C-alpha cells in the first residue's frame, strides 16, 4: 500500500466547550476517491478547514507524504497541493469569471494579459462541461455557475488533494455527471480526491472507499464494495431511517387553490399553465437554466410577469411585490438560505419572527420579546431544531437546522401555499427525511406546496404531479403514476417523444 498523501492522526478540535472533532483519523491515498459522509454538524466542515489550514487542531498530528507538517494557513495548504471546493460558492462579484478563477494564482498577476487569462479560463471551463463566458461579471452568475467557477479555480492549481464539498448540490444532472467524470479523471492522474455529498447515489457511483463520521467522531472506513445504503445511513444518523424517498399517499383534494394560465415574462419564460390543489404537492423539475426559479419569483411578486393570469382561491390576482403575496397567505422558501432566506448573524428567535414582525409589536410599537421567545421555542420543538437555545445565531447552525429555521419563519406566517425552492439542497439524509415529513404534514393539514427540486428521486417521491420545464418552456405535466426518471429527463432535455 502506498504512502498516504495526507493523514489526520488523532485530530481533535474544540471551540470553547464545544467539541467539533474527537480523535479523528483518516488517510487519503493518491489515485483514490475517498467519500466522507455524515449528517450536517457531524464535523465534516471542521475537518475540511483543518486540512486547508483555516483551523488549527487542538490536538493530534497532520502528515503530508508521511512527514508531520503544520498547515498554518490556506497558503500553506496550497503550497502542499491541497485545494477545496466548498459547499457555498465564494466568488468576487465585481470581477469577471477568469479573474475569479485565477484570483489566488501567483503566476497570474496583474501583468497577465486578459486575453491569455481568459483563454486559460475557457480551457478549464470546458473541462467541466459548462457553458460560461470567461469575461462575464460574476455578480450575475447563478448558483450553478458560481459553483463552476469554484471548480475551475481548484483545477487551476497543481492539486495533490482535491476536496469537493457538495460540489454537485447546485448542478443539473448532466453537469453533475460531467463533474464526477472529472473527479475520476483526476484520481486516475494520481490526485487524492475527497468527495463529500448528501446524494448517496453519487457516493456509490464515484467512491473507492467511504468514511462515515458522526458527532465529530470516526465511525467507519470501508471499501465501497462493502458499503450498503441502509448501513451507511444507519451509521450516519445512529438509528435506522426508513426510505426517505418513499412515495407517501396523496392528500390532494378537488379544490383548486392556485390557477395559473399562460404566465409569461418576456425573454425569461412563457406560457406556463397549471392548477395547484389543496393538499397537493406539485413539483417543478428541469435542468439548470430551465427557469423554474424565475417562475416562482414571478408568482411571489418579486419579478411580476409580463402577461398571463393568476387566480388565488378563485380570485384573479396580481402580486406586484412579495408583501402582496405574503399578505395573501403565500410564502417562499428560497434556495439560497444564506443570502436570501436568513439573517445569519441574528438569533434563531429573531429569524423566526422576521416575516411576521408586526405580530410581535405592542400597541406602543415595542417588540414583545417574551412572545417572540415563546414562538421560537414552539417551532424549535416542532421542527426538531438542534440548538442549545433560541438565542443561538443562525450562522452557527448546521445546514439542515438552518433550513428548519427558514421553514419556521414561514410556517409562523400560517400560509396556505408554500413555494419551496430546492428545500433539501446541501442538507443531510436525516434532515432531508424531516423536511419531507414537514412538507407532507403541511399539505395533509390543508396547505398546498409548489416544490422546485433538481433531485429526481425527491421529485418522484414528493410530487403528486410533476411539471417539467426546459429553457423557459413548459414541456408537460406528469401524474405520479406515469412519472419515471426517464420520463422526466426526456422532457427536461427536449426529447418528449421518448418520454414514456
């Protein structure tokens, strides 16, 4: 067996009284794709930050090529050939794509000709299989495009260890497949690839071995041939979890709560038509660029449509601002919880009350903190938000618990219609199961849900019906009895005649 490129030996990390990692050991081999799985809050992010020099371990040792080494900071990690693609894209909005890719490249200084830099950037982007103009300003990039910039930036370095933290969370099926191919290619060239994903099907497709961690501790490391899905999930959560993508019985009624006809936003999408019933989950599927989010934002009043009609509870309506939609009883759970869904520095209870702040004001206009605290504790218990107390800043929570806080914020509105945009993006298996249960409970109690998801198993399990979009056009609506992964993908890729 060859010498590991990178080893963590007995690494522990404490943040005050909180123990994030406890005696963690892992070995990364050249030419191997090593998957690391665990719930949000299990310690994966802390381990990555120790590997990349952002955090220093409280105890234990790091070895590079068998020699003990202190990775004193991100530059030291880069010098050791360690690069990471993080779950949340980090780009400089005022720079163009090429400048973002080479922002940390010493060989790409201010004297580098833009044309040459963009040529190098284009070659890296083509390796990823994404269509992206290197001269485009980053502020207008989608999440998927920001992720592509992150990947290209990592590939521009002479990496020996490439850490991929949820790299496909924002990518289409085709883009994700291309990325996995790149990861395998890099491993074939001798790179040690660390692959972190909550999509278990990806783990079985790409990994050579799997390490499970839970509560900051190493649980197991096994060759992929010895790993089963049920066994891996049980080790991750410390309990048996049923089939979290099992299709639940429909609770849809005949009562139409939302009627959309020929909805169009010039240059973005056109002729979107559907009915949404009480008790129903209507999923919107499609590849990146399908414009599903744009439809949702138009329905919520963020970007009012150019034409078309919307009836809500039988009345023709025109939401020109989100406030109009909120007052009507419609809530929108954004796909980007960090930028658009939550106030990260603020406490849990302050986020829960954010959308309904007027309800917590006294006649004198003062905030009733006792009532705010009471409501926050109610939702913390109801949604199983794992936190020491409701005063905890949301930014300190795991991704799954952040998602629950965002749900609590909107459930506190007592809405009749919830629009979910990628409700389980970047959260762990256990949290996914809980979010699915929350959506099912919401519709079973008389609500209606419009769910945008790029996760096909989730779409097939959650949707009573599935509306498929492609490049701003509605390709069709499939009933759950006729929907298959092949049928959805055929429509999403424009091959409707084969969608059987």
